């Protein structure tokens, strides 16, 4: 079995970047800890969702409060596909609300490359996650 698969089975994080609201531990690069700088935003999103606000309403509230978006916070190179990376969208809210990481479950190996030569990825069955 590959070393990375062993680490993943042990529940260690091997992704390129943690979910918004998390960061790598200073002591252990495979362990995630809460990023106190932005975790309050994630909590706010879930609180708004519990108040039955739609993703669009939540995005509008976050934009009114001028809160940093995941893309801007991670300081990623912003690709052209993002029309307005400084603004929250209903899609970015939906991604946070549907991310299993926020329920305390680390989910990895959801997708796999067909070949190291190809950029094409396929979704794996849940029993392979």
C-alpha cells in the first residue's frame, strides 16, 4: 500500500490546502487545527443556515459585513473563472455548508486521476473514500 494511503487511513491530512477555517498545525503538517482568524466566518455561515437563510441571503450578509472570502484569504492566484473573488457567492456558501470536514469527518480520496499523464479526474465510490 502506498505511504500516502496509509497516512490517509490513519486520518491524517494530505491535501494541498485545508478547508476554509482550518490550517495545518505548526507541530504536525498532517494535522489540521482551527484557524481562529476566519473560523468565526464559518460559524456565522452555519448559524445563518440554522436560521433558514438561503445561500444567496447568507452570501449577501457576508458581503454586507465585508468579510474575506476563502479565495482571497488563501491568497491563491485568482483565475479568470472567478468573476469577483472578493465577494461571497451562493456557490461558495453552498460548498462550505456541504463540506463534510465541518462535521468533524475528514474525507479524502473523493476523486482520482485516470493517469499521471492526464488532468482528467473521476469521482470514486463512497466506499473508496
